[in-house]
C-alpha cells in the first residue's frame, strides 16, 4: 500500500510536469488547429539558454527562465508571422516537425549531444509528509503548472483578449467580421504557446538531465497527451497528463521501468482508435 | 538558365526519358566493374536503400496523401525479421528479406485499419508514435530480439569486395522493383483512384471508389519495399539494434527525399534521394562536426515546404510553383 | 516595404541567437569539434609520408564525456611517439572521427577509414555496443583493432582474431572487487540481501550478470533484478520499489548520466543501502564535481589509478598533466595503453602486416600503463579492476587489500543528512 501511494504521488507530480510541457501545444492546437511539432525542441532550447546563463554568468535559473520565456515569445511571434502562416494543417505540422529537427541538430552542432542539468542547489532533496516523499523540484514544477493554468484560464475567461481568442477559436471568419484582428491573435497565441514551452523546458532542465535529442522523446509523449486529453482542451491536458503520469509510474513500479515509456503510446493509439476526440475534446 | 531547365525537363518529362533511364541503369549496373573503390559502391548501395524507402513512402504519402511519419517501422521490422531468421534458423537473407516484406504487410494491415480512418495531421501523429512503439518493443522483448544489445549476424562468406558487389546488385534490384511498381501505379486505375483519394476523399467515396480498401492496399504496398531493403541492410551491416534500425531520422529522410524530388510522381523520390543523400554525405565528410548533415537536411525540408511544395518534378512540369 | 523590414528583423533575430549560441561554444567542457579529424584528401594515390592511425570515438552523444578521455589518451600517445621519431621511421598521423555514440555510424566510419583513408593501423571506439559493431568491419577487412573501450564478453565470444582489449578485464568481472570486499567482512556485519539494476544495453547487462553470479556464489539473496531504458531521465519508481525492499547492497550497471541520476534519486527518497556500487561514473572526477558531497561513500570500479605501481605510470601522469592541465582517468590510460600495444607490436614485427601484428600481440606479454597485459586467445587480458570509494572528494582504493589506500566507509548511514 505504501508503495502504491508513493507511486501515485510520483505519478501525479510527473503528470504535472507533462501537463506543463504540453500546455503550449494544446493552446496552439486549440486556437489555430496546428500541431506544433517543434514545441519540445523549443523547450530544450530554453533549458540550454538557462543552463548557459546560470553556469557562465551565475544567473539564477528562475531569473533566466523569465529571460528565456520572453525570448521564446518573440521567436514564436515572428515565426508565425513570417513562416508558419503560409501553411496550414498537415503542411504546418510537417514544417514544424522539420523545424524541430533543425533546432535539434543546431543544438547538437553548437553544444554537442551531451547530457546537461541545470543545478538548483536549494531544490535538491524532498519534503516528507506522513512518511511519503515529495521531491522538491517536482513539487515546484507542479505549483508552476497550477499557477500557469490558473492564469491562462483567467485570461481566457475574463479579459478582452481572452474573449477574442475564444471567438477566433470557435469561428475565425465570424471573429474577423466582428473586428477582431485574427492574424494578430494567431501571432500572439503562437508566441504564448512557444513561451509556455520555455517555462516547461527550464523546469524540466532542473529536474532531469537533458540533451538535444530528448525533444524527440518528449514530442511523442506530448502529442499522446493532447490527443488523449482532447485537442485544445486545457483541462483535458491536465487530466490526461496526470492519468498518463500515474499509469506510467504504476507500470514502472509493478511491472518494469522498461515498459513505462510505452504507456503514453498505447493510450495514444487506443484513443485514436476508440474515441479520436479524446476525453474532453470537441469532435474532429 | 532556361536552357538548362528545358534540357532537364526534356530528360525527365519527355518521351526520351526511357533512353535516359536505360542509360542510367546500364551505368549503375556496370559501376562495380568500372570502379574498384568499395567506398563509392557502398555509397550507392546505401543511396539505393534510402531511395527504396522513399519510393515506398511515396505510395501512401505522395499518391494517397496520407503522410506517414513512422515509415521506419517497416524498415526496422524487415531488418529484424531477416536478422532473426538468419541467426535462429540460418535461412538465407536473400530469401527472407521478402518474408520481412510480408511481415511488414501484415503489420501494416493491423495498423492501417484503425489509423487510416484518421485525417491529415492525426494520421501523421499516429504513425509518428508507431515508430517509437516498435523501437520500444524491440528494445524490451530481449529474448526474441536481443534487446538493446542488438543482434550480431554472421559475416557474409565472401571477401569484402565480392560481398559489397553482391549487396549492391541485390539492393539495386529491390530499388528497381519499387520504381517499376510506382511506374505501374502511375499508369493504372488503382493509382488514379489513389490520386482521387488524395485530392478529395469525400468526392472519391461518393463516386463509388472503395476508398477504405484502396487506402489500405496502398499502405500495404508502401510498407513492403522499405522492409525488404531493411532485410538486406541488416545482413550487410552484420549488426543491428533497435536504436539504429528504428531511428526516426529514417522516416524523416523518406519524407524529405520524396518532397524535394516531388511526391506523387514516379521519379520524384529517386531524384530527391540522389540530390539530398549526396549533399548530406558530402556535408558529413567535409565538415566532421556532429549534426551538420541533419541541419542541412532539415533546412532544405523547411525551404521545400515553403517554397517548393510540389517538389522538383512538379516544378519542372509546371503544375504549380513556377511563378 | 513593411514586409521587408519584418524579414530583416527575423533574420537579425536569428543571427543574434546564433551568435549567442556560438558565444557559448568553447566554454565549460563543451566538446569542440575534433581537430585531429581534418579529413585527409580522398585516397591520394601517392604514398603518404606519414603512418596513418585511425579510429572513431564518441565525442558527442550519450558517451561524449567519456569519449573525450580516449581522444586525449590517443593524442598524447601519438605525440610522444612522434617526439621519439615516429613508428617505422614515419611520423604518426591520427585520424579520429566522431561517431556520435552511435554503433552504425561508427561501423560506417571504420569502413571509410579502411577503404578511403586507407589507414595503416586502427584504434578502437568507446563502449561495448559500438566496439561490437565497429569490430565487425575491421574483422571483415582483417585489420587489427586495439581498443580500450569495450569489454563485454559478447565482444570476444565471436571467434574474432584481430581484436584486442586494453581494459584489464571483462565487464563481467567488474564487481569482483566489491564481492571480495563483502567476503572479507566479519560475519556479523555481512550484508544479506542485494538488488541489481542495469540499463538495457550490452555493457550494463554484462555487469549485472557478473554481479548476479558473484552474489549467488556468496549466498547473498537477490531481492530484485530489473532493467531500465537506456538514456532514462527518471528512476523514481524503480528506486522507490528498491527502497521498499530495503536491500543491504545496491549494484547498478550504469553509465555516467544514470549513475548520477541514481544518487540524486536516492537522496530525494532519503534512503541509502549499506553499499551503493555504480559502474563507470564513480571512477570519473566529474562524479564528485556533479554531485558534491552527495557522492560521499559511493563505490565503484576503477581499471586504473594514478597511484598504480606499473612501469611508466608516473611519466604518463606527468606528461598528461603537462599537456592537458588535468589528471588522466582510467579511460585515458586505457587509450594510451592501446597505443602502446600497437607501438610495441609494430616495432617487434617491423612491418604493418596485420596477421603478424595480431600474432605478436596474442603471444607476448606487453608492458603498458594499465599493467602487463597478457591476452587470451579471444583477445582480452585477465588482470582485474580495483574497488574504489569516494571519501571527501578523493577516490580511495579499497580492494585489493595490498593496493588499498584507505579504509572503507561501511555501512553507509541509511539516511541523508
């Protein structure tokens, strides 16, 4: 029982990390129906930026994170404005997929495919509650995802900008007729989506060691979550991530670690087969 | 500029192309007699391998419009089928590579039924996951596949020169067979139906084309050739492991080669393979820094999607993009 | 016009980022593209004035950090030979390629080294899986490969005749020192249970199978043996499971990244068995650099220490320090020894005839910085590794007793301070 509860705790925390990584992807998917295959590559890029800032100039990782996130927003904004807008649907997915490979190989070229880790000495160790261990770094990650989700939900629900996004999401043509600058909405959403991956990348970098090719591992997992949770549904992403996190953790605990990575893909295939709209998604 | 373009166009598009193809084939066949450099024969051999995968991919990705991001699954499946049959039962790889193709077809059938219902990016995502799933399965099922240790195949019984030549011709035959198959496809009702599905699946369905059946058939056909080349590769490399033969980059190569050359055409994937593989290998050996070859590759892929979505063949035929 | 401006902006942004990236190159332990790898002009017909020695190494990728040590060892050897007037009267030219830690890439590179660069002698790559794949090429071409990087039994059980190992023993024997240590403990302190984990790759598997064998011989109860995916980033569930079983000894068949991950995870779960044994990582100075005091008490194997009593070790350590400004580790020593083996054999044979070189190596004991190497018919030497433990930033030799430089910390405290 002890083991079971610890496994579930681990799963929930890991699920939180998954959700954080996937949020940006969900947002972009939901608003403009583009599968941003470069999401994970940007996350790793952010991790590298922060790694170098902290190991060369001793910038605190959390300050570095703010810088990296800002930089990524700008990159995402202009990337959409000048390149991605030319494509849509499948072609956009392919374009971004190859962009992710380009980013990965550029990172390999510049920094080598060596394992790195952002050191945050004050986050090593863990909290202990009723004899269960909650690793501090993952707990912080989980708090971050909660905060980010709350902010996004608030913005979408109560601000003018958020209402404009939701209007665009439902019907871009009608939104444009109502005077919403749809192009600008797309650019900003893309920027925010990429920036979110920046936050996620830095959190990831403090918890796990990372290397450029890791993006290939993450992107598969992220798409599994988006499909499972339902395209474009933020709450679906959170629920889906935590379910996948818990099942992976239980499989690693009770079956074997080598089978845990398979969980996400099995869920992906089953979802696509049985209910392609996912647990909370709209019809496709 | 316009002169060269019309010249190339003549070679590729006009009726004369039969002669061009004939001369190229003759040249290719006699190459091992002309050159004693194993390196160049090996270079072409691997080129044929990638071209075969690209040509196979083109049947589902180019003609049918279902863009598979996990075609490496079939390549790896073929490689492992052949390797396991050789290591455990001592069967000749030149026979069992066909069996590898059959295994890939069966697998494609199982996978195709649920995934081919999906459209566009969803099919791409599903197939992207497929490559990862197979890699994990082959890593974990150690008792059958040798797991992460990989499988070591016995060395071919010939001296190095002979053995490279044998594999060279074998790979060329597979390559030729795949090209001839697409040539047939291009000129058959089956191929026409596939193009209809690509252009407008709903209309195709309403005009009485059995889309589900034809899509599946195209998927099976496209799985076959990569698997056969994978089987030959495993015996040629004499060592395979899941990380190598299920490398997602192989799927990527198939897509980029086809797209640059022109997907949905007979010679597109071939032309794309020749150009890009040469460029990538040159980049790799001139600049030994890691990652450069892939960088060049993916940059070309991005540029092609934006500026040349119909590929070289499409551009020359002037279907579009010839602004 | 506006559009043009935007494009310029985009290009500008891209350039800035690229510059930023480039600015970071060459900073802390970034593997720079190998300098020695300047590719020779393809197959020049004129006889090369220098003697070409080639190999591929994992300079990037998973084993990038470890591969770098081999490069340093090979280079030091080549420089020293050249300073003494070369080999067979010709200066040595090293051609080292980066195989990106990928077995197939390595095999291709050896194919290229042999058929295009036409090298005279081969040095081996790093890690068992890569040696496994690369040596099938060298064997095909009947070229001798002396390597210090792949010591799984599987590499040497294929009946190959041209491959030799300078790591002084097989991967299966790595845990021998640990079990010798356990065997000599007084009976009331002896551990009773053991858990073995390993990455699902050739080399870690060999370590695990060796450990299970020794554990069985000593009558230790194996409470768990499990594999995890190579390159994993999270071991929490596995370590949680082990903590629950509470074994006295934990043996991990790891590479560097997962070795540090195990220690980090142990700390997060606030638990330690009496003995933690990790392979590869422990013998590297980076282990302490990365983990700091968390590395205290961790045990591992070392194939070589700078304090080892073999001939030439002092001179080697000194020269290495002078050239690179840091102490060599065992990988560098094994690489250097691989060069020494080739050098000795070629000098004795007086030609580059590969069959004669192989025959000489197989039939003679060769003095190297990793000890006097006598090879079995299969091509591996039979010396064993040392058992070391991190104590306050130093690696202390625990076993064998006659080489020991300190007392073991045993048992480890069961919680982290």
